C-alpha cells in the first residue's frame, strides 16, 4: 500500500549509500561489501578527521570542548549498553561535532558523506560492551588533548581510535562473509 515514488526514492538513497546496485530493466540487488572500498573510505575519513582536529584545536572554545568531554566521560558509560544503532549514532555524533566545531561546513559535510558509506560496517564495532567502554575512554582522551591544545597527541589518539574501529569492523565483516560462504556451500 505504498506508491512507487517513496519506494523509488528509498532505493535511490540505498544505491547512493552503496547498499544496493540498480540495474535498469533488471532490478535492484544488494551489493556485496567491498573491503578495499571500505579501506579507502576509512583512509579518507582519517584525513578529514585529522584536519578537523587541527582546526578544532585552533577554533573550538573550551566551553564547547568541556561539554563534549562531559558527554564522553568514561564514568558515564551506561550500565545497560545502548542499542547498536544508538551507539553508532552517538559515535558518529561525536566525530561530526568535532568537525562542525571547526566552523568548516564543507569538511563536516564530507565527513558525514564518508560516514554514510561506511555506516553498515561501523555498526559491527559496537556489538561488544568492551568496545563501547573503550570508545567512551578514547573520545574523552581526545577531547582532553584538545583542551590542553596538544594537537599532536589528539591526532595520534584519534587516528589510533579510528584504525582500531576499522580493524574490528573489517574483521567481523570478513568473518561473517566467510561463515555465509560456508553455509551456502553446505546447502549445495
């Protein structure tokens, strides 16, 4: 009971985000995850975020940074882990807040676009409560370095944080793909 227009728009958005491939007169197909492409997006993300940190270190007022630090205080980790979707949104919000705090809307827009392309694998990073606790601690430490105006320390911590997140997500993705292949072969 849905008209074609919203369905078409939803499929076009999924195609733009890289989740489906639309082949004219053939249909829509779920895309396989391309690990090389994911790696490329993570490299772009790191470049954008490190530049955002440099600008944030110069422009973000202490009041804004203190608010961000309080939000990610490791003592504030919820006893009941948030849903994966909520944690992904919260994590993306942190990174986008740093980018937006620079005053460079273009940089923040590009970072959001990159996040949209890797959103599906980023979800895999928050399936473990330990990773949620680590994320709180790592975000808090990055902001503390920014408050101290220690750009080199902040950049080192943030790059390590993003690479760790990417490694966890890619490892889980590869494991799930391997399990899927094994199940498919078993059905034959």
